[in-house]
C-alpha cells in the first residue's frame, strides 16, 4: 500500500514529488480557481501557494 510520503514522480528540477505534495498542488489550483482561501496543507504551503496563484489567474 502507498503512503502519502512515498514518491509519486521524480521531476528534473524540483526532485521527488510525494503524494501529499501533489495533492497540495491540486488543492491549491482548485482553491485558487474557486476563490477558496483555506487548505489543510500546512506542511506544503509553498506548493499550495504556487498552485493557488496558477488557479487564481486561470480564465
């Protein structure tokens, strides 16, 4: 079974991306697009904030 701290994908620049970090990215895009400002991803704030900016400026 997979744990949230297991590597999901290895990226050339960012390195290993865990399942939890990936979900923080997806949640950030969703929250930015929907205008929601709350998230449970306190440990992955840099991923969440970057994705929130992307979601916030989607058409």
